[in-house]
C-alpha cells in the first residue's frame, strides 16, 4: 500500500501492529535465551526496524541489475549488525 493512499499515520499503525511487534518479540526472546544482553526492547526494535526499512528502500531504488548485489550487501551488513548486538555486553 502506498503512503499517499493510506497516509503515514495508518502506515505507522500497520508497522507497529505487525513488523515492530515481530521485531520486539524476537528481541525479547533473544534476551530470555541469553543471546542478547538485557535492555529495553522498544528502542532496539525501532533501531532495527529503521535499518531494515532503509535496506529495503536501497534495494528497491537500485538500478537493474544491481538489486541482487545490493541485497547481498545489505544482508551481509545486517548480519554484522546483529552479530555485534549479540556480542557480550562491555560494561554498558
């Protein structure tokens, strides 16, 4: 759905209900399982959601035949980000 059709407020509600909820649940599960240091889940969920959304936009804007390479690069960077988050806390 286009933001021009639904409006940003409705888009935000849909994202909050579905994607943000799934991201937040994944973070909470990772904390319960000890794979992620305990911290407030909400700010991290927003950070990850934003990163994922920007990656998707960069892939969508890539000229042909670049989307595949852009996707591979974005996936690699997202994996690095998640691995860094999963690393043991360093006193913070």
